C-alpha cells in the first residue's frame, strides 16, 4: 500500500510547485485541500492550479461545487476519502496538498463529523435569541461541547445546537477520531516571517496582474455582491473597492495593500494551526536543497533506502 503524502503549510510557501514536481516524479495524483479552490470560477484569488498544470498531473477536489452551494467539512472528507481509496491500489501515493488545516485534519485524523447539513431556518431562530442565550442553552444541552467553545463564538455555538436539535444527541458524543489504516507522510513548508512577507507580496502582485480585479467584477455581476464567497480573503477587499465612488485606481491600490496585509495575518494563523501537529516534518521553503531533502524523505517513506 503506497500510503498518502500530505504537503501543507502557510500560504505562498510553494506547496503547489513542490507537489507538482513530486507528482510528476512519482506518477501521482494531487488532491486539493483548499476550502476555496473547491468552488468553480474562484480561480485567480485562490491561486488555483492552472489548466496547463492540471494537464500535467490529474487534480481532484478542485472545482467540485458551484459558488452558490456550501461544501461542508463532512462532504469534503467523504469525497477526499473516496479519491484516496481510488488511488491507494496504485503504486504511486496520492498527494493531499493545501493550506486548509481542518480539511487535512479531517482526512489524516479521520475526524468523526456529524452528518448534519446547515439548517438555515433553525439557525435563524436560534440567532434571534442572541449569543448569550444560545451559549447558556448549549451549556445545558451539551456541557462538554460548551467547554471547548468560547462564549462569544456564535458560529460554533449555533453549529453545536444545530446538531443537537437535528439528531437529538449532543455533538460532543458524536465526535472523535478514526484514523485511516494506511501510512501517511506529512511534509510542511514554511519560511521566516520576512521571506514569507516577500512571498505574499509577490503573489499578491501577480494575482492583480493576472486579472484578479476583473475576476471579482465578473463574479459580482453574475452572483451579486452578497455572495458569501465574495467576503473571503482578497475578494472582499476588491469588492469593497469596487463598491466605492472614489478614485478607482487609488481604491484598487488600497485593496491590493489590504489583501497583502490580511494574507500575512492569515498565514500567521495557518502557521499556528499546523505547528500543533508534531507528525508534520518541516522544511524551509527557501533552502537550496529543498527538493533533494524532500525526495530523500519520500523515498524513505516508500521503503527505498
């Protein structure tokens, strides 16, 4: 059994490039682990693999739902597990690649996720009660879940209540882990903060030069300014600049600066998330012998000493 190779880490650290080279060398498929690349038409702002790159290597879990749909972590996990099962019988290990830590955890830890789709009417009713009342209800109905949720975290509070009212069981009793039985190698890419900032600035410039603004304009026209995905990193900053009445060039320059700033903040949160998992073997994304070191580790993982 060839197992699974994970390539993870903060944004703009070169995960996709390394994965593409590794997949070509191994003859592997790439499985995306990015929560926004799963949506069609959100391309430039998510740094989605290009058509040419997808011609070189088969890619899965990219462009699997429409922007008006909501892909839950449970649905992603199910599709990822199916894709991995499809490729495990082959000689080359599939590569799970991306920066969405929860997606990767759902796969490599085998998270048990309650299969409860969003209940918009129920959420609306609960939200009308206010966060304080909702959290008090959660403390009564599922005290274990409440201990792990901050009293001001409305999103997780609503989700826990939603699961309870739909299934009749506390969410804490439905959670846990069931790790897969195949071997997993987890590779993390990172760099020092100054190098990371430069990488993020360079990527931001490249995205804007590649037509990021035009992509956002098109999506706003097609789906409306209220589309939830347009409130995510980069898209939100450009959308707000387009909605203004001031100087367009100046407004878009500000949007670019804010996108870079918010991406740096996001990368810091990603770094904090991934550093909690000791099984990840880290590499400096800028080290000159990166490829040789990673290839050596992969060969060891596959049993070729």
